[in-house]
C-alpha cells in the first residue's frame, strides 16, 4: 500500500553534509500518520537503525554512532521526513533507507518496528 522513496544521496567529502529526504510515492499518503525510521546498510554489514521519529514528531532516537551529527525532522507541509547529516565520516558510507511504522506510529530506541513499508534506498558515499 504505502510506498516510500528516498532522495538526496550522493558523494561527499569527509566533514561534509548531505540532506536526505523521505517521501510517499503516492502523495495521498500522509507521512504524519506514521512513525518513520532511517536505516542504513554498508556492504558486508548488517542493516542498522540510524534514527527514527514518531508520528507527532515529539520523540526521536539516534544511533550512538550518529548522535550530535545527524538530525531527523518532519516537514509536514511538504509531506516529507528529512535526515540532515553533518560532519560525515567514511564509515557513514552506506545505502540509506527510510521505512514507515505501519501499525504503531512510534519510534523506539531499538527501532524494532513494525516497519512494513520501505523505500528503495539512496546511496551515500563519504570519501576524499
């Protein structure tokens, strides 16, 4: 039903910034009704949760590795969820996915879900 699409990935030098955006493929789906999580997966590594934000935008969680550098936010006027990534490091290189909690509208520290809808991913490469 709900399908997501990520954008904003690319190649950036260490210390640089990127802003990723998550949107619904069908604008009739309002992302404000879902908890949204950002995940990433690097080659040869397991998928890890990066950050999440609950439906109301009042609760956020971040992986320890990105705290202080990444910020998740909602832009309900544009019906998007952004992940602002600053002070990027080579270890941030991965495919980044956004996902929607299609049941609980939540955001937990473990980011366990249920995340029933996923985007196709956007590539982020941090390299000089």
